[in-house]
């Protein structure tokens, strides 16, 4: 009754009642090219290849359940069907107040991206980094260039259901940096 996150609390109660504990996502072995492998590098490469192929299949319309009447990529389709010019997008500079508000609206978590800076640490350090962070955000808006390092994320496989040795029974989750979330 006192929970701030009722759905999460409800599922925790359901797991407790059904003795269904949270499972760790440590993958000891995986079926890769019809061979059982316990080599972490081979497993990571297999997940990478599989997740990329799913995305490529979605883009080309070859994914199960997708039906396309043409074989053109999405950008070509948009250019062909929406060739009229639109009004230019004008972005205003942001303020330290806005950035502070965004930082404090992010859920406080211990999880982090590749930079190993959690949202909890970010909130604690906010008063000290607001000005430089605002400057960086405004620079991104003015130049229209999003920093390459902010495009990186840590992708982890999350088990869905079925055979734990089958790559298709996992979905990717992407852990981006807290700074990317702010922008």
C-alpha cells in the first residue's frame, strides 16, 4: 500500500508467492551454429550477429510477420513519398534550470552504461556539473552534431522464455549513459 512503484511491488509479491525468484542473466553456455559453446567471446559475437540480423530483417521487411509490397529501404520510401520541403527546425538554447529539472526527473538507479556513472551519482554531482553540461547540450543543439561516444550503449541479452540455449529466446536491452538520457 505504501509503495511508490505499485506494478513492481505487485510483481515482487507474485514472485514471492509463486517461489519464482529473479534469475540472474549469466549465460554459461549457448547453442551457436548448432554447437554448444561456453566461450564468452563466441557467445557475445553470436548475440551481436543475431541481434543485428533481426534489425536488418526488420529494415528490409524480411522479418516474420512483416509484409512489404516493395523492396525499398525506409529512407528511400520517405524521400519518394514526402518530397515537399518542410519548415526549418529552430532549437532554442537550454538553461541550467532545464538541465537540473531533467537530471532530477530521471529515476535514481544504481545501473549504468559503459561510463559507469549511475543516475544516483549524476544527481549527487548535479550542482557541480550543471554549467558545463548545459554548455555541452547547447553546443550539440547549435552544431547539430551528436557526439559519437554518446551513441554507444552496452547491449545485454535478456531472457524471454523457452530454451535458454537458443539465441532467439533473448531480446536485447540497451544501457545508455546517464548523459545521453539527459540530452
